[in-house]
C-alpha cells in the first residue's frame, strides 16, 4: 500500500500498539494494531478509517480497536504464544530492512538472526512470553550455558543485547508490556552459588505440602525431577525430561553386591551419547517411588511426567514452581546472587568433590564436561576448593 508518512503517525497509548497514520499517496487515515499471528499473517491488523481529520481518526481507531478484539475473542482464546514468530522474527525483519541499503556487505540483522537460530532459539521455544518470570528463567538458562561454553564477557553481552533489543521492539509494538530482568554482567562471570542438601529437602517438603493442599500430582512429579537431577551429573532443563523408561538399567557391583543405576542419555549438549550413574541413596530409596508413580507406563513412555506431551511446557511450570517455593522459603538468593533450578547441578558437583577431591576427572566425565570446566565454573571461587587447598598446604602431621 506504499510507504507510511512518518509525520502523520501518532500512537494512542491508551490502547496497546494502536497507531494512526497516512500513506504517502492517500489523504485518508489508517489505524494499525498488533493482533498476533493466529489472526493475521503479519501479526498486525490495518484498517482504513476513511477520514482526513486527525481527531475523528483517533476516535474511529479506538472504536475499531475495541470492536476487533470483542469480535475475535474466541479466536484469541485459542491463541498459542510463539516467541520466535511473535517477537524474534518481527524484530529481525525490522533490523534487516533497516540495514539493507547501508552499503555494507554483511547485514547486522542477518548476523543477529543467525546467532538466534543457531544458539538462542532453544531457550525461548514454546514459552509463554507474557510471563516475565518465565522469560527471566529462559535468559538465565541462556547465560548459564554461555558461561559453560566459556564465552567471554563481551560475547555474552552481545547475546543479551540481541534479546534485550527484541523485547524493546516487542514493547514498542504492544506485544508485551514490560521487559524481564536480565542478569548483570558482573554476576554473569561469577560462579553461581549452589543449594545445600537441607535446603533442597525443605523445597521437597513444601512440594509435598502443596500436593496435599491441592491434590495436584504435578507437585509430586516436580519433586521427582529435583531428586533425579540432584542424584547424578544431569544438566537441569529439558534433557532429563526427555528420558524414557528404556534408558535406564541396573548393573550389579560384584564386590559390594550393590545395584548400580545407569542412565543412557542421547543427543546431549556435548555428545550424541552419554552414560551416568546415580547416587546409591537415590537408587535404593527414591527411584522405586518414581517408577511406582505411574505403574502403567510403557518402556517408551517418559520417565517423568509421562502424561504430559509438551516437554517445554512441563519444564516451564517446574521452573515457575521451584522459583516460587524457593523464594517463599527465603532460599532463592544467597550472597546477593540468585539460585535458579540450574544451581542444583552445582550442588551435585560440589558435594561429590567434597566427598572425594581426587576424583575430579571422574566427576567431570559423569557430569558430561571437563575437569577444567568444573574448576572455572563450579569450584574455583567456592569454599570447598579453598578447604581442599588448605588441607594440601597445611597437612596434618
């Protein structure tokens, strides 16, 4: 329909994303507002107001805005929230177009889009972007894994800047109302504090109390998830939720006659196949409870939450519950830093190191990482490492 005359554009802040404008070859006003991809291919609804008067145009724009949402409320109730389609892609279209004719060989918008598709998209797929807490958790997961990939301060800031710019553009267009919290860069490069075992036990106790109060078994299965990821070198996130029943087996220790629980993971962050063993207490006392939670499950059923198909939605709800309960118990923050659910991985690694400092290589293999990574991201600034170095410096005679 031609280019918009910028001097005629006026936003109406009382209605999210609503604006009026004129095209270059028209004297009549139009209005535009965001409705989402379920109702429009572009995500925007454009309506001719058939008037040249700005005051009349503002009045008609508001009337059309409210009428459209009233007439389409049934469609909107069925709307799914797709971060890539509703927030990321519109931003990249804007960014690519902005730099298209600047004469440079490489378009910054294309570069940012490639960065998003190659690395960031998996953290924001299928999340409800209306929930700032869910967005904050996704950003923290992204930053945490950038740290584990040994990205520099400068590189991490480039990733978070892209996400921040997406949110700013989405706010401008009325897709979201506010921007979620971002980790400060000076915190990004500090080792994240872990939970103590008794603190995780408190959270598990509250989960059981929530189940008794609501009779919602999701709380019990959330407890199963927490117990699983604290029992071995799992990476908290979707990975443990993708485990199916055929992926575990028992092996007998010929010396002790103990039953060793072994999980085989596929397509992990670092390699296509990884095996790990679980803590004996978990194997003997907790794992049978998990198996009995859903006794009719088949071998190809998910081990955790088998009655839910969408793994991302399950994880989002787990994170939301964990964060809420941790905050209610005054456990979420320690030494000025947050402790999201990923901190449980730190707990496992630090506990195993405290039990046997000589087994660092074994802990690294079981955790699907390297000894160097354990030092730099989990142990270097932790009291456990300081205690071990003290013992080596001042051995008892």
